[in-house]
C-alpha cells in the first residue's frame, strides 16, 4: 500500500526547494505526496527561523499533529513526525524536550540522510533521532539526481549558508558556513529541469552572489572557480532556458563579472532583489553589513549603466537598536532616490543568540510608526511602477491557471504577476501581452497576437 507524506513548508524559497528534494528522497521508500497531514504516514514541518515567534508557531502546529498521530496509533497505525529546517537546527534539544512524540529533528544540512533517519526511527520506536550537525560531506553530493518536476519556473539552489554575520540575522547559525555547489553539478541539474519543461530558473542562495563554485574541468578557468556571472552565462546557453533570475544577493558581492552578465546576457531578467536594510551608515555599521549607503548607490548605478531598464527590489529593517529618527530619515531618502519596483520591510525583532538581541531595544510604537511610514512610501513606488506598465506590451511567461475560468497567470520580466485570458495550452509559453490595468500588486492584460487585442477581464 502506498504511504503518504505531508510536508508543510515555512519561509523562504530555499525551504520550498528543500521540501521538493525531501519529497524526492522519500519517494523510493514508497511515500507519495499528500496535501493534508490527516492520515499521513510521514509528516514533516520544514521550518524557518527568520520571522518572529517562529519556534512558538512550530510548537502550536505540533499540538495539532500530536492529536493526529495519537488517533492513528489508536487505529494500530504509525505516523512518523519530523521537524526540519532552521527552527530544528536552532532549537533541536528544546523540540525533543517539549514534544517527545516528534520522531526526527534535523537541520537544513542533513536532510539528505532522511531515508536513513526514517529507517532508524522505524526500528527504534519511540527513541527519536536528532541530527543538527553540519556534516563535512556536502549534502548536494548525496541527493538523488532525479528532478525534472515539470515546473515552468523552477528554483535551483546553488549556494547555501553565510559567513557575513549581520548582527540581526540567524542564518549563519542555522544554515552554517557558506558553501557553493560545483558549477558542473548546477549545470546538470539545470539541464534536467529544462528537459522537464522549465523555461525560467531562479538560482537560490542565502547569499547567492557570493557564489564561487568549482569551475567545470573542461570549461573556461577549469581547475579554478566560477563567480555567479560565469555561471549565469553558462546556464543561458542551455536550450529551452529563456529566463534566469537569482536571489538573495548581498551588495558587497556584486562584482564586475556579475555586472557584465547583466549587460551581456539577455536571458538574465532585468529585475534584482538587492537588500540594503537601512540608508544610515551608522545603522549599517552597527548591523555589520560591511557596506555604506553610498556603496549601495554606486553598485546600483553600475548595474543600471549595464542594464538601463533594471528594476529594483530590496529588504529593509526599521527600528534596529539605536536607530534615531535621523537614521530612519536617511532610509526614506535612499528609497526616494533609488526608486523600488517592490520591496519587503520589517520591524527589527530580536533573534535569540544574535548580537543585536542583547542591545537595548526601541519602543514598539516607534518601530510600528516607522514601518508604516516606510511601507506607505514603498507601496506608492510599487503603485507608480505598475501604473507605468499600462499601455506597454510585455513578454509574459505563463505559469498556471488564473482565478477565473479561461485565464492564466504569468510573470513579466520585472516579476509582476500578469493575468490574461489564454488557453491552458499556453502554460509554459512566453507571449506578448498588452497591459491594460493594475489590480492590487498585479497587472491585467490581453495577449497581443498582432491581429488586434482581446479585451482584458
Ligand atoms: N541574505 C540576505 C541579505 O543579505 O540581506 C537576507 C536574508 S534574510 C533570510 C531576509 C530578510 O529578513 C533580511 O534581508 C532582513 O531584512 C529580514 N530579517 C532578518 N533578520 C531579521 C530580524 N531579526 N528582524 C527583522 N527582520 C529580519
Ligand atoms: Fe543574514 Fe544575509 Fe547578513 Fe548573511 S548576509 S547574515 S544571510 S542578512
């Protein structure tokens, strides 16, 4: 009888990628994916530690899972419960203590051992497995090569971990030291994805542009390393791959090779998520960001000279310990000056074990007021950016059915969701779309087939 695995994924795209790989890892053990934990034989919570109260959310979710597990046991059946990801890495012992019914606890660097951990948990009923080590052998060498999931737009992790130690961030503690996959391994996975129908790849990494993977033995710089720019050039040559993106980058790691790739590689989409966090040099120094606001300005002008239509996204933290009103104004000024197509912004919130958590914290109402002011400005910029698309014709990669019958949703080169009437057969096509309106943060349009335009919904 087929067994069922349910995975709940929290957080970033890297976790989404990891969850997909876990599904592949357990498939040979007879587990088919399920979209509910009810009745599942294996339940995995793939957790994220970036947001506030992450651990509490996991414990609350586990409360419900415990009831399902007990119900299954009353029927004489077994449910293996696993907590994976960054909360598992940071709070492994605590999870084992507070939720003893959890069978497996493992961090992001050890999930390639999942089949072995399942076997151990099955044998040693009730004993549990905790694996939050940072193994010397890179997990990517031990993952199955299968992977041609048939997605139009597919994520591909090329780099993991971070050595930057920004004072607010848990990533260096939960994902470990920076590691880049060898270029040949990335290219092979990209070729499989393209054969499976992917037309767009998003290269993922916590610090993706710090990429420095081993160069393929028979390519340029064989025996040495490739930067992200070299890798993008090689991926652009794979037949069928028409769009490349990468996220998330650090301003310090935008090197000349990457800027040149933005100039020379048409497949590299003109949209870049480059977090700046703050516009104040004082705050940036306290955050250990290792760049100033002017460094950021210079980097953006280099990129815009290389690719004049480049649209920008960023991350911001307001209310970092010691942030004055003047510091916050400097952030607003930088936003006005740069102009963002979209952005994410957060109130600083302390993460246990990070240096900034030990600092004196700003009052909550101050943080809330600053966040509201920044978000209003960013929303206004996003609105203006989207409004400027109306009346233009943009190539849209259609990814999936829309909300209405006969409608598809795709993405513009600038990552804007675009809704248009189109037959399902167009999923996977890149078609010119005449943009006619803005709805929320997405665009509506009609396929421009050169014979006049269909009306948009
Ligand atoms: N590596 C990326 C970089 O260098 O900016 C960011 C990675 S982090 C997963 C995503 C975003 O979460 C950060 O850019 C930051 O804005 C936000 N973030 C991280 N820790 C935070 C904290 N303690 N409080 C508020 N926001 C936080
Ligand atoms: Fe975290 Fe990014 Fe800083 Fe690394 S560079 S510590 S991932 S915010």
